[in-house]
C-alpha cells in the first residue's frame, strides 16, 4: 500500500514538472514568434538585421501612432491602446508567414 502511494506521488510530481516544462516551451515558442514578428516590422530593408537607423525609425513611428492627441507626449493610456493594437496585429499574423521580410509589410501598421 505504501509503495503504491509512493509511486502515485512520484507520478503526480513528475507529471506536474512535465506539464510545467511543456508550458515553458510553449511560452518560449510564443515569445519567439512575437519577437520575430516585431523584428520583421523593424527590419525595413529585409536584410535580416536591424540597424540603429531602422530601430529609431520604428520607434519614432510607434510613438507617433500612439500619440493620439499629437501633443508630443505619451500617456499610459495611449501606450496601452497602442500595445493592444500591436498585440491584435501580432495575433492576426499567427498562422501566417511571420518570417516575411518584404518591405511592403514593413512600417505599414
């Protein structure tokens, strides 16, 4: 009886860690997709690298997109709204080829 309880406990513990590992792998995969999506948005010339100029242009555009009242300042609400839009665009891209680096898809969002 004690052995079966011990085996059951070991099974539960090992199953829990397997689920945690699977969850971590899923989170890592999701994060990788999200980073690749944003990377592709920044890589304006599609060469597989982000230059400082490309990053500055991307951040500048994101700032302008978020600054809804065009006062040159961002509020938490404006940033939150932009993050929600960015997240919606990312989710819409899932299942599509998120490694597309064509300049036609760059900076249009």
